[in-house]
C-alpha cells in the first residue's frame, strides 16, 4: 500500500517507553501529548521541553525535533510529514528488531 506523502498532515502515534520519533522540519508543526510523557529535543536549542497529557508544542523554526517517550505515550502530530510512515504489514526478510512506526534519530 502506498500512502501519498502530500496527503498526510495529521496522525497519531503510540510510542513505547524509550522510543524516539523524528520530524525533520518542525516549523509549523504541532505535537500534542494525549497520554504518557515525552521529551522534545530541537537541534541547536538548549531548552528541555517535556509534554504531559493535554499539553501541546507548536514549532516556529526550521529545525529537526526528536520526540523521546519517557513512558508508553500517545502523541498527535499535525501539519507535518514524518521521516518514516508506518508500514501496514510485515515485509518478508525485514529485520524484526526495528520499530516500523519510528524514524531513526
């Protein structure tokens, strides 16, 4: 199944504890935490940003952001293309140890 990248602007992710999700350009992107707790790390930004349930971050600068889950978490990302989209089914011969929903940090 092929997902047209231009059609993706809003999606939800379940991040297991210690998982990392990457958005290559956070300008104009919203990240909301619905459950758990996540730490946002922006390239070249000294701030520590932690989102708890009900909190939201709005990116206003062209930088990469890493979203790290402190615990099992649910996030919603809007107005962005992820570095990798979820693969709907297991491919034959694909490594089993790599999470398919997450992009490399």
